[in-house]
C-alpha cells in the first residue's frame, strides 16, 4: 500500500477514488489531521498509474473523464469510503505525529535499551583490558562451523554479535535505523513484540552468517533489514495500517544491499542482510494477513469484471 498524494476537498477525493475503482485500481482515503484527504493505493503495480492520474486530476479536477455515474460506482469503493472516513477527525492519529512529534507520550524502552547496550558494548570493545570479556560476545572465536561454544552452553552468542560494531559510523548507521524502524514497531505493537522480533532475527541471521562465512562478523544490520522488510510488507498488505515507510527509503536500502552483494561495498555481512530481509518480509506477510488480502483483492477484481 502506497500514499500517492492528497486532495483537499472530501467530495473531490471521493470522486477520484471512485474513478480509480472504475479503472480497476483499489484505493482508499484517509483524513489528515490538518486539511485534506490522503489517497492510498493498495497494489504496488498500480501506484505509478494512479499517481499520474492524480496529477492530472489535481490539474483539471472538473474534467468529465473523472466522472463515474452512481450506478457504475463499484460497491467495494463505496464500502472503502464509508469505512475509512470517520465523522470525527479528532479521533484520527497520524502515525508520523504519533511516532516522531509525540515520542515522549509513547516511549520505546526496549528499542532504546538495545541502542544503549550497543553503544556501551561497542565503546568497551576498544578497551584492551576488557578483551577477554568482549570475546565472549562474538559468535565464536574458532574458525569453522562446528558451534563449539554454543554446544557447551554459551547460547547468548547467538544474539550478542549484534551489539558489537566495527566503528562509530557503523554504529551510528545501525542505531539510527534501529530507532526509526524498531521504535515504530514497538509503538504499534508492544515492547515485548519488538524484543522477541529482534532476538529471533539476531539468532537466525547470526547463525546463517556463521555457517556461510565463519565467526568474523558483527553488527545490527541483519536485524535492521528484518525490521525494514517487516514494515515494508505491513504497509502493503495490512488494512488500515498505521506503519509508514516511503518507497524511496525501501529503494535506498535495497540499493545498498545490492552494492554490498556485488562487492562495491566490501567487508559486509551480506548473508545477514539477505536473511534478515527475507525473514522480515515473511513475518510481515503472515502478520498482515497477506494471503487474505490477496484473496480479497481477487474477489474485488471479479466484482468489477
């Protein structure tokens, strides 16, 4: 699901959504806190077309091509408008305000805890006297894939490499993304939910990276890509989602992933990135009821045909 633009007047916004429905493009309206109505398109493949139609509509809103007779207005489109436009706009909360402008009202303690631990551990890792202790946080100190320490009970090693980073830039990059993505998930779900998600992503991504390339890896990147994949799929499939993730952000992160995979950006735990992204996508698809959404959209298309 993608936000393609805003229309000021409600009647005009409804008229445009009816027009999109007549073109077999499933969309919905969401009232904004300020003024106007945001237009969201469900299917990624229709985003470019719908955005182009909106630009034309905003330029020529009275153009007859956007008129759809009442008898031709699809039932599904009318249902969307009735369910998505609450009479009392004060009950509507914009997620961007919820997460960024009102953060003090919605604390994210677990996300901040992960950030704090990462900062402290990364700084302490540069203290020579603490090297024996820090070595206990790596996945293993032995080459190979035999899991020697974990098999003897040091199971924390499945997770703790995410708290170590290769430098301040590496740490800053990952912590900024963790705060933005993890904070959003903790706000929308719960502190327990984000804690479980991070631990699961960390365990699976670290294990995969160890099996593929051995124990020499550190960082939160696999978890970050998992959170990214989760929110990305939630924005596309969860009905009435309050998650926000711009298409540009996804493209930048995927571009970065691609540059790492082809070796332009070297010395990166690529297995963690890929596995994390796939895990996040799968988790988001299940959580959002993706299969149900696909079946619903197929029924919607049949009603229009």
